[in-house]
C-alpha cells in the first residue's frame, strides 16, 4: 500500500462543531492508515 495517507479539504459543518466529531474522524483515519501499514497520515485542511 502507500507509505502515507493524505487527508485534504476536511470540513465539519457548523452544526456538528465543538462536539469532538472531527477528532473522532481523524483518530479513525489514523488507526485505519496504521492498520494498513502506512507510516502515518498527512492532514491539510
């Protein structure tokens, strides 16, 4: 697979901000990447 996973243009609607949703999504993406032998995740949003 790829060495790195890239996350771009990540957006949380104002209705769902400040509820920890964004952190949960990023954590799941990081876990998925590491479980699939990636070195890490690069986030640009």
